[in-house]
C-alpha cells in the first residue's frame, strides 16, 4: 500500500474529499469518507464490457457477471446471499459496453464481514457447468424480457446493434448465449481482469486508512487464483457507420416505440458537455422543447425524451418516444431537431440547463452515488474529476458551442432509427433518412 503526492494520470494522492491509493498488486483504490454516513458502498469496477468481446461469444461479460456469485469451494450461492444479506448488505452487479461492476452497500459496522464474503466470490468463483446451464436459461429469459418489452426493445436492443454491432446490445444473441461456456468466462478474466484494469471505489462511513487496509487484506492478491495475464490487450474501435439506418420489429404491440440515434463524440470529446446541454434543452426535462411540442401542445405521447450515451471513441445522441401516432409524432420531433441545428438556444434555456446538469450531481449524494461516480472517473480518465472541475466545464459552454454541436451532429443524413410497433413504418420513416 502506498500514498502521497498529487493525483496525476492515475497516481496516488488527494483531491478534495477524495483520496486515491493503490494495493500492493497495482489495483487503484479511491475512497471518499463521509463521516456522517452509517453505510459503506463498495464498487469493484473492471474496464471491460461487451464491446471488447469476440463475435462468437458476445454476452460473455454479462454471463460472467451473473455467475460470479454462484458458488465457491467454501460457499454455495445461497450461503453467499444469506451471509451478505444477514449482515444487512444489498448486493448487485452490472455489465456495460465498456465496464463491468460488482458492488454492495452495507452498514459500516458490518463492512469487513461483508467484504470478506464478497472477496471470496471474486477470487474463487467456481463457474460450475451445472450452475451455468441453469443461469443460461435465466439470461435467455432476460433477453426475451427486453425483446418483448415495447419500451425497451427499440432503444436497448435494436438501436445499439443497428448503429454499431451486436456487442453494443450487451446481452448477446440467443446463438452466442448458447455458445458461451465457463471456459470462455475464465478466458475473459485472464485477459481483462488485470490489476491495472481494475478500480475499487469505496465511499461512506469509513476512513481512507481503514478502507485501504480492508481492500488490501481482501483483494491485494487478486488475480493470482485466476492466473491473469500481464499487459492489457489492444482494444477495437467502434464502427464509424451504422450497418443499417433503419430497423424495425413488428409485433403485438398497442403503441409504437421510436428510438432515433445520431453519432456524437465520446467522453474525451471537448464538446461532450455541449452535447449534454443540447439533449437537455431538446428533450431532457418537462420544460424541454420536445416535451412541450409533442406532449403538452399536441398530446401525441406520454413519454418523449432525449439523452446522450458516451463511450471511449464515440457516443450516441438518443431520442425516444412511445405513441399510437408515430408518423405524426416523428415529424414533430424532426422539426424540432432541425430547429436546434439552425437556431441558437435562448439565454434562459442555456442558464437553466447548466444549473440542472450541475444539480443532477448534487442529487446523487449518497454513499452509492459517490462510490459509483468516483470509480467511474478513475476508470475512464485515470484520475479523479471532482464536481468543481465539471461545473467549470459546464459553465464554459456557450450558445455557439451548442449550435455548433447541433449543426454538425444532428444531420438527418446521419440518423439511425429503430422501431417496434404493431405495423411496419419503413416507407414513412425512409422519407426522413434519404
């Protein structure tokens, strides 16, 4: 364990309320002590996600996330759940496009006990074939849940796959899920679960010294049991163009869900905050233009929104709505998109949006929120990005910045559309894509 100095490019030291350290095996640890908190949040974040997977086993990151707590040589899955929940902990995990996360939230007085059980799974998960055969069926049910959910299928499944590839849908196809085996999960761990690709983030009622000591004891030798490799593999780039600009799934739905996407820059882009503000003004809130035009004035939909997703080398500007009048609603949406690319936003819109974006961080003030954000910052940027730095970046966005992003990125020639509904609308939507 070590500490001292300033945090530079993932080094060790202090920024504001955060302290960053390093375990003896090289895993970075970021700690935020909140003395008034009676809970501790623990995040084990790995810089690998679905986009890093081979075509034959798309979904293996997600499969591993499901399997990691299914038993060790000393505990079965029920033992793990009972020991953690019996100590008051909430346990969960997630898989994303570029990272996989395992986390728990526990009373501060039981943190050590919960971490010991949690670390046992991270070190020694059996990844047993018989457990995987059962969990494979669970994942197939999860996939069907998304595909049969009209609100989720278009934005979560169809649009990412149309704009990029199957990997961006995270869960994989039925064929790849059936092809995956425990040996593929072990290969993923050996390739990507390297100490230099892992960040542990801890926040809540625990001091830096206590957190770092507990992490060292529990995970300071992580990787040895899995015989992980040395040196990260090179990463692939996302496809520059959509493999198809329109995709639809017609089924027994009452409403039509439309998910539209434009390519934008990734989280290293100097214009990412301008894109976030653009999304907020267009459709990110009740006072947004889309909410006003689509819902309030015309009553075409209950739900309409816009947002951004950011990855290493690309991002997506998303627009989504559900309606029984899809053609009319889509026309209104496209009119508002074109206005954003043609006319500057108002001074008031810009001021309100900046304040709302900064307030969003304030509203995440919890042990879990701090741990998730801090760990993500270190994993993404190799360093802490505190609130003051983000606020300065947001404050520096001008109306010209927002207009420039809208003009360069929200071109109908770059639009990709995914749709689920009771009837095909390919001909109608094609008019906007040509």
